[in-house]
C-alpha cells in the first residue's frame, strides 16, 4: 500500500511486476550489513527495499525518494538523511542543485540503484535530473548495487546514466535475457537472480520473499570507475 502523497504515475509503476520487485528487494537484503551507511535511489523497487530493511540493523540511510523517506520515518531503528531539493512529481524524488550539493558532502558504503532501461551496456532514465542525481550518488559510493526487473532489459528511455561497467552487483529476476546476464557477468559484475514462486501478478500476491538463487551477496573491494562510470553529456569537458 502506497502513501497518499505519492503521484498517480508512481502508483501505477509500483503496481507493475510487484511480485518480482518484492523478491528482488528481498534478495538485495543480502547486500545490507549491520551498521552500514547506505543510499536508496528513487524508484519502485528501491521503495520495496526500504519497506523490507530490518529495523534492528542500526542502519544510516540517505535517500532523495519521498516515498522511501515516509516509509523509513516509521522505523525507529533506522537513522535517515533526507537529500532534499526540488520535488520531481513524476519520480516522487528530490533533485536539482540542492540535492546534488547535499550528495557531494556524503560518503556511502553501498548505493542501491534503480534504472528505467538497460540497453547495449548503458543504463538510461527518462529524466535528466534523475540521471544527474544517480551519477552523483554513484560517485560518492564505494559499491553500487542495481535492482532491476527483467522488463527493463527491453525498455527504452532517453537519458543515459552510465555504463553497466560501473556496477558491482545486479539483482534481477530469472526472466532477464540470458545474453544480457552473460554480458554483465563478462564485465565482472556479480549477478543475483530471484525466483519468485507462482505467477507474478500485478498485485504481487503469492511471492516467496526468501527464495533466490545466489546464496550470498559478495561485496567485493570497490573498483575505480573514473573513466567508465560517467556519461560524457552529464560531465562536459572543462
């Protein structure tokens, strides 16, 4: 159930592939360690992760997602940092110069990221503000974990974020195209494939949140992506 303040478009997106998103979020919990400092991206799958974060893990969570902030505010065991700025109603997230300035002052252990589309080794979103915020969070994070359902491998969006080479872990479902999964593995990215039980209906019913293939999420030493992480249009040469 989404909070009343969330936009209509966001509610519609949250209802699509809901069962798969719940299973992906459950699998992503393997990448959460006690007392960690993490960041949550805007989006419907990362919102599901916010709902599932354990309140007794003493986490510090930074996010620019309004729905995630509302969810996390109800968990007394989680400390929350709001990355405020101008509210983007389509994504229900804060963006712009204020948000980017707040992000630059942070250091994040693990950034749980979402995307609208993955095509030809590049991640895309539908908003330039969203792309800039994601890149800023990637730049201050030791590790980047992408949460993405299989539909995003055939989706199309306008604005590039970064190469998939900038990712450490991708958590997706078993319907993801085998060619795309092999390509990601070939780039040294760890893949976690979820296997929700039953049909993935729009309501998300019938999902076993504790069932996935990978036995653990291996958080490897952070790699230097200074040359591969960014898309040039976001960072024009000086």
